[in-house]
C-alpha cells in the first residue's frame, strides 16, 4: 500500500500497542482530533465520537486529560481514537496489556460489538483466553512465521493431549505419582503444591479411572475436575515451553 | 483537514507547559535579570572615559570626518565625552600601548581605519564600534555631498568647474546638525552595550522557535512518536499535516516574541529604535530561521523529543553566547578572529540586524542580515524536506 492510498486508509483503523494520545488534549478532543483525520463532516463526526465514547465506556471522562485517567481508561481511550471513524478493517495490537479485569471485560465487549457491527478485526494478543472469547479464526505466529491457522476447535485438535485432570490433594508421595504415571493414556504428571495435574494423550473419560485409583489407595482429595486442552496448551505445544527473551 | 489539524496543533502547543516556559516565560525572566544586572553595570561605567591614541599622519589630517568626530568625542565640554585622545606618531602609539597607557590606537591607511589593541574588553569594543560608526557616517556624508552637488549644479548654486568642497562639506554638516538629515550621535549614551544583550535575548527567543518546530515534526512522524504512527495511517497527506503544524508553531512563536517585545519595551524600557516595521520584519524572519533550524534537527536526529529539545536549547545558547549574550566582548572576538562563525550563526545575524538598525542610518547591513537569515532558513528547510522525503516505514 502506498502512502497516498487514501481510499484504502480511510477504511482502516489501527489501535497500537503503545497508547497514542495527546497529553494536552481532553478525552473528547483526542477522539475528535484523530476522527477528524478521517471524517470531515462535523455533525457526523460528533455523532461518531459520542458512539465511540459510549462503546468504550468513557462517558464520564470526556473532559479529563489522559494524565488523569487510569491505565485501563487510557487503553479504552486509545481504542476509541483508533475506531471512532467506523473503519471496516481494524487492527488491534495487544489492547488489553496491563489493564484491570473490569476494563479488559469492557474492551472485549466493545470489540465484540464492533465485530457484530460488521467490522473485520485483526486482534494480536498473548492472552489465549481472549482469543477463545472473541476470535473466529486464529493464526499462531512464532518468530514471524505462521505455525498454524484455524478455528478454536481446529487448533485444539492439533494438541497432543485430549484431557487434563486437576486434583487438589495433600501429601502425595513419589510412589503414588509413579503409579499414576503408569495409568492408561497418561502423558504427563505434575505435582506442584497441593495441585496434581494429569494430562492424557487420548480418551475423554480418564477422570473415572483416576478417581478409582485414588479411592483404592485411600488418598483423600478436596476437588477434582476434568477439562479439554485450552488454546494456551496448543500455543505452548506449538511454540515450545522454553522461556523467551 | 488543514484547519482541523492547525486548530489542534495550536491547542497542543499552548497547553504544553514545557514549551510555554521555554518560548514565552524563559526569555522574559532572562530579560528581567539582564535589566537588573546590566543596567547597574552600565550606570557605574558610564563615567569612565577611554584613553586612546590616534596616529597623526597626513591621511588623518586630510580626513575631515575623522578629525571633526574625534575632536567632538574628546571635547571636555561634552557631557558625553567618550575618549581621552593623544595625537602621536605610530611609533609613539605602539609604545603607549606597550606601557598600557592607552586602550588602543587608530591609524588611517588609505582612508580606511586600522585599530590596534592588545586585549579584548569593553573599552576596546566601544573604541571599535565608534570607529565603525564614523566610517558608516562617512559614507552617509559622502552620499549627501553627492546629492548636494547634484542639487547645487541643477539649481545653479554651484559651478561644475569651480566647486568649493570645503563649503559643500560644511553645508552638509550643517544640515545634519539641523537634523534635516539624521545621523546618530556617537556618544556614551548611544553606545549602550547592554542593548546587545537584549538583541541577543530577542535572537534567543527567535531561535527557541526551533523547539516548537521540532515538536511539530515529532508529533507527525511515525518513527518519532506514537501519535505520529496514528497520523501516518490516516488518509491525510503528510505535507498537509506537517505544514499546518509548522504554521501553528510559527504563530505560537511569533506570539511569544511579541510578548517579549511588549515586555521589554513597556516594562524594561528597552529602546529598539524607531523603525518598527523593520524591527518586526527582523523578528519574523529570525523566528523563521529558528523554526527551520528546529525542523532540521527534528528530522535529521534519531533521538527522543527531550534529547532534541536539549540540542535545540544548547545550539541556541551557544549561538547567543558567540553573538555576545554573556558579554559583548565575545562578539568582537569572533568578528575579529573567526568572522565566518558569525556569518553562519543565526543568533549573530539577528543580533547584528538589530544592532545595525539601531546604530546605522543605512540599511545595507540590516538587509544583509535579513537575506542571510532567509538563506539559512531555506537551507534548513531543504535539509528537512530531503530528510522527510526519504522516510518510508515498512512496519510501525
């Protein structure tokens, strides 16, 4: 795309990872300024700004300056500045980094509304639970290379594990852990604090077998539950578990 | 789009406290300190009369202008007496200077004065400026004589084959004394070296416009700021956004300069001379030079905004120092030993422009400085433009 491809640019919205707002302008003025780079009609712009403010929940902070806002509110302003002009294609680069749960929830709801309104959203994040909530199609990238693409279910099928069982249990010694490792379909056993995590390569009803073993050995446990592998498991499996820079 | 961006560029500039301090408050504060410090020094030094010698050769004896002027400047009855003069031979003048009995001496060679001093100080500078002034006035008198002769020949007052140059010269001098023609009196009261301090202050204020120019560029370039990234993905021409921001910076700068002028004239009672349009023109062109310098620094250097601001301030202060802000002697030293520095130093061009406007009645030197500033600005803009044209971003 060339720098003067204005028709294409007019349909794009970008929310950068770094908050890009003017410290000297109020919330309303910031949105007005950036929206004004796309929308010339003042009345239309006014309406768009109000809608953007409502979308990110900044109605009470219109006259605040960025310095007066919390991290979460600032992120919401950052998003409002990038999407107020109602773009067709929106790029969001980790918009929920370092925000409180309430703000994150608000941001994710807002993004879903934009999606429901017909916009195509390219969302970059490291938070896999967010991906599961809002994304229709997922691309897993590592060091600039595409490792895998697909829907949530398609990607989960790529995982080598099929079931994860978590047990809250005290004083489990090495003898029991070895025995659990030898149970059918077990891939990995991790015991950390009082949490036992058992992952299975196959099958979806491994929980029953584990409960029977615990009963047989008269091991008392507080809580036990089974879950399917998450996108986080898929991500770790595809990109590796070693620490990154 | 232009007005939209211009409006918000003005808002952001006027609400930026750091910028407002450097461009509006700092020059006013510094001016106040100058006034407090230098007015006392000048008052205490006003009565000091400078000992000089003049080589009494044939050239000096034949040069009415120098002779008459130095007589007036050393007249005991003149309350603004500037010099104690000894008329001696060149050898004697050298000896007097070696014995430190005089500040310096002047010798006329082929009608052009040569000043010999051993040190650089305020007295030496005043001596130099006095001689410069006589040379300038001499040119004016020469022009007036030409006009007088032409008019006399036309009206029949003078005869082409029998011109009385002594009479013509006297007539011209009478006209100047009768203030039909304005020639400035060279005296202690007019050679106020604190004026140079205020000229450099104005120069500093003009060049601080560079901070505004640099900020304008920074806010619109994708590789300089997060806001620049956002602006660069918008469907707006880069030239449009940058030009409107620069215009807003320029207007902010001119408002700051106007405030400084008003404050120094009304509160500090600084006399910039009477030619207001030319004073304003110099301020406008000087500010343009400052702004363009900031643009060039903003586009060339790959550093954050604070570093660039520091560089603009450092360059400005160095320029002002070399043009005499921390002591007029520096201006003289540079003029004498490395004149090229002051030829390329915008602070010196602005200072010298005000100086020439105040002290000289011809505008040649003033316009030379105006043109120099414009050339400096054009070069800076070309550097900025070339640098901007090269910038393309693969990723933001």
